[in-house]
C-alpha cells in the first residue's frame, strides 16, 4: 500500500539518519502519526503549510504492508479525497517495522521556487 507524508526539514533529517527506513518518534504534543493516502493532498500540505513554516516542504512516498495497515483507521480530514491513516504515536515503532523498502522524497517545495520532483 502506497502512502505519502508531507514533512519539513527537521523530520526529513531524522528519516535520512534512519537510512530512509523509519519515521522518528512523535513529539509529546503529537499523539498521532498520519501519513496520507493521496499524493495531491500531501503536495498541498507540503506546499501550503511546510514551506511557510520552515521555508521548505517535502513529499515523501513509502510502501507499507497492506494487511498491517488495515488495523489503523482512515480518517477524512476535509474533502472526499483528503484521507489520512491514523497511527497512534506509541505504535509508530511497530508501524516502521512494516515499511516495505525505503522512504523516498518525491517532491520538494521551496519558498518562491515551486515544485521539484
């Protein structure tokens, strides 16, 4: 199952440090890890939220074992295609063990420059 995750530079540095194999633990005020099910939604968040917040936004893509992912609820966060997979923070380590392959950066957005793939 393909998932996307919009992210900023700090989180991406931690993913890079894992060898592109795992998401970092959530911060205390972040009880949910929520990758998204739609690339366009991830692009919108990276471009419209991450860039203003940190000057750069990335869209990552990764595969997860579909059977394992089925245990987590899909939440609609707005329109029909704005879907997120909600993973409790305390289960993120186990979630990471079910990532198939590597996490990859598929889009990058910078203030004033648009997208790069």
